[in-house]
């Protein structure tokens, strides 16, 4: 996981970067705020099956409030 500080229109916000995707961490003004807060969150997720090059993920996060998300992303099927 990588962290970055975004700046736009005179405001800043911390973001978590996963690959090519950035998720804004709304309650943190910059990366320093995230690091000072310490490890206070947990995230769990379940990926669905790959169909037509897409998969769904359901994620739940706790820490500083609760978050629930449904994500649709590109994926390649794997055989086991």
C-alpha cells in the first residue's frame, strides 16, 4: 500500500494508492495525519468469480467509522 497527499483548489487530502487506483481518505488532511493515527483500521473483502473479464468485490472497512463498498474491476480468470 502506498499513501499520497492530494492537493486541489487550495485543499489537501490523503489517499491510499493500490496499483492505478487511488482512494481518498476523507478524514485525513495529509499523509502525516494518517501516520500519526496509527494502525486503527481493518479491511476485509471477498472477490467474486471472473466472468467476461470482470469480477466483483465486496469490501468492509472499520476504523474511524464503517465503510462498505461494492467494486467492479477487470480481472483474468485463474485455474487452480
